[in-house]
């Protein structure tokens, strides 16, 4: 079934559920997990503004990889830099490079009007990728249900 899982995480608390889901699936299928965290930036006129500190981004990535490895799962990770509109493409490129057969990520729910102006990464990835996509619950509170 799944042998190479790409786990795309972001700074939100939703990543906790995504890491847990990736770990569960990897244990069940014997898959390895590659974690990718896109450090997003936005451009305003001639200025690029990073939306996340490099130290925080590395901590988030290391936390996910360490959690998976502590569960006996073969895991590694990569930080990727990109503008907000490049995030879906960066995730898809990472999945292609890793030769993933599954992408796991968390959707962030917005209203239809908000999504028109700021498309959801999960929508863009699931529509453009040739790889199967699994969307996890949005918040870690769902794990306790």
C-alpha cells in the first residue's frame, strides 16, 4: 500500500494531528515519512516579508521528525522557502522528489468568499497533484474525541 508518505506541516496546532496520522499509517504499512515545512513569505511591492522565523520553522520540523522517529518510523525532513502562492507547488514538488505515494496535510477551513481571495493550500494540492492526498482533522482536539 503506502511506502513513502510526504507529510506537509505548517506552524498551526493542526500539525499535531497530521504527525499522529502519518505515524499511524506508517506503522500500519511499514512506510517511511518525509516531512516538509514550507517557510512562507509574502511580497509587498519590492519587499519580501517572511511570515515565520527560521528558528521556529526548524523547531517545528525537528519536533515532527523526532516524534516519528521516537515511534520507530524512518523519518527525515526538509525546510523549503517560498512565497504564499508557491506553497502548494512546493509541496507537490517535494512529493515528486521524494516519490511519495501519499501526501498528508491539514486543511484550514475558511468561508467560500475568503477562499476566493486566499485559496486553500489543501485544495490546490489535491487538485494539482498526481499523488493521493489525505486531509487530517484541522485541530488537535479532534484526536481526543
